[in-house]
C-alpha cells in the first residue's frame, strides 16, 4: 500500500542517519512532505526530502524559528517525529552531573521543546500525530545504561502525558521503544566498547546480538515501518501507547 501519508507534512529530527534517516525516507516514500532536520547538515546529503535543514534541538530559538517558518510555508505540521538522542554508557556511579544534564537535555527536553513549538498549530487544526523514539531500556533494567534508561523512561512518561492531555482535541502521541538496532550509532558504540574493554569488535557485537531472543539486530527500516503506521490515519484509534519492537528482548 502506497500513499499512506499523502498530503501530510512531517518533521523528523536527527534525520541524518540511523533510525531518523530511515523514518524520513519511509515518510517520503509514503507521500509525506518531509522536513528533515539534523544538527549536522552534511549527514542530510542525498536524502530526498521536501526540505533539509539544520536544527539543533537543544536550542529553543532555532526550534521556534523553524516552527514559524513551517507554519508560514505549510500551514503547520501533521506529524512530528522526535528522534534525536544520545546513548550514555555506564552505571549511576559512572556518570557525571554534566553527562546527566546533557542526556536529559538532548533525550527529553528536546522533545518538550519541539512539542511546545509545533503542538499549538496542531491544536488549531484539530489534528496531529507525535511519534517519540524512546527505548526498551526505558522499560527494563539494562546494564551500564543508567543515564540512557532514565531519560528514555522520562520519554515514556512524557508521551503518555501528552496523549492524555490532548486525546479529545485530535492529537495522538505514541512512543516507539526499539531494542538493539543496527545503525551508525551502534557501530560507534561497538567500536568504543571494544577499544576500552580489550575485546574484539566481533565479540562486542555478538553480545549485543545475544540480547534479542530472535538472534539478530533490528533494522532501521523495521523501526521506520512502525513510525509510518503511527503517523498514518491507520492508527487513528491509537494514542498513549508504548510500541515495543525489540526482537523479544523484553519478554
């Protein structure tokens, strides 16, 4: 089925690579006018989108300016996909205050900022779908992911709160909780962990794979397919849900 997002305007953060890029590509393939954003515009090269723009989701002024421009050119958003985030490695004793602050700012407050900027326009139009990328780490204990798990749990709470507050006004808000997904970010983490632990990259990768009872990593395309569903009218009766897609890891 094609054209599932035809006529919709969708903004995707962190669209330069990994899950964000896959979501932007999938939205475009289904007919959406995609506004692809990333703090590194070089990563947006080659991405077919209506607009590709620099956006630092940690900067409220940049978000406000973008919202104003989008409202002027497109009349507002139909879909907001919040993907930007960072994975911190370590226990609660390993993380500095600065690392906690940075992770909360990027993983949680950035979503608050984008929602504050674009939700009013959605409310005026009486419709909108917000898709927040959280993590299965925000739902279960994961070793050496204290900061990441805490921030992603906050995203789950934020998602449910938005859904509850605006369910009667045409707004839907859902979260995607992926397991371990093969992406540039994961490859960077594998390399870093191998370098610090003395293991080979193959050994580190095998440990990541072993998390999933399915015996493999997820793909960014699989996450994007779920995002398309949540963005489309097919999920019109779905809000406040936490969509787990983790190869059975959390079972």
